């Protein structure tokens, strides 16, 4: 990361539990809105997190303890709106809309991601454990290498253990991810092993150091099933 502005942004994001996943210069077909004052966005920086990076800061935050719904989204919005202002950027969030922005398309433009059979993108470093938290838009261009043609790990993964790890076969190379089968299995009760983390994701050999803590996994599973 040779650009000083991006390096400082990366450091500030890390202090709040987030990751700078990549940046690119948007083109007309990327569906990137203008900055608030009408200037076009010259740089889009994708912000994400993994379990180990965000869980500690989140559980120490007031949003986690106040009993109000959606603590992660509220913590994310507070911190990243603040950092966007500090760095002269505009923040867009995947959990707000309409309009809903093409975060997966933007991630692929950043490079290092591939589409996985799980329905999520897998990252070259973080495997299937990356969550997209925001896109930060800047009117200032930066010098960036073109990584749009660089893919993540799935295209070179021949064993594909994620396809056989699910106990209810909710993952298929032919039909993709069966959300209903997954939820039906989880609704059998919190003693189900999957409540401590999706077994198909855990089977992925990439990003093993970035798996969530079981408490973190249960937090996401409760949100997923609406418990």
C-alpha cells in the first residue's frame, strides 16, 4: 500500500476493528454515486472485517450493550461515518437502501476475491470470513495497481471441501446455497454444531486464522435465523 493517504486510512480502520480490503478508480459502469457535493468519486475503498478483527471492539462498544437491535450495523455506521469525515470521504453502507449498491461487484474490482460455492466471496488472505461493512468514496485519485483481473482462492481449489461439509447438503456446485435448508436445520435448536460457525465455511482451507470466535458465530447465526 504505497499511497500515504490509504496507509493512514488503513491504520485508522484497524484501530476500530475494520480492514481495508482494496481500492479502485470507478468507471461509469460501476454504479458508484457522486460525492455529496456533486463531484465524481475518483477512488472507492472497500472496508470489511473478519471475526477476530471486529468482535473485540464491537463487544466493548455501547451499541453491543444497550439492548437495541442491530448493534453491529450501528457500531459500523458510527465508526465509519466518523472516519469517513476525518479522511474527507463519503461512506456507503450495504445495510442501507434503497439504493442498494453492488458491493460484491466492487470487491471483484478490487481484486483478490473469487465467487465461492457458499454464495459469498472468498478472499485470497481471509478466505470466506470477510464481511463487507462500507465503501468509502474520495474525490481525490490515488495511484493504484490494476488488480481487477486477480482472483481469489476458489478457482484454484480442486478439493472443494465446502461442498461436502454441510450436514444437510445445503451447498451445491449445481444449485448454489439452499437458504431454507440451512435455516430449517439451525431452527432445530442452538445445540446444533452449526450454531458455532458454518461447517462449510470452516472446511475451507483458506483464511483459517480469521475464523470467528464461537460467540461471534452465534451472534451472526441468531441474526440469520431471526432468533
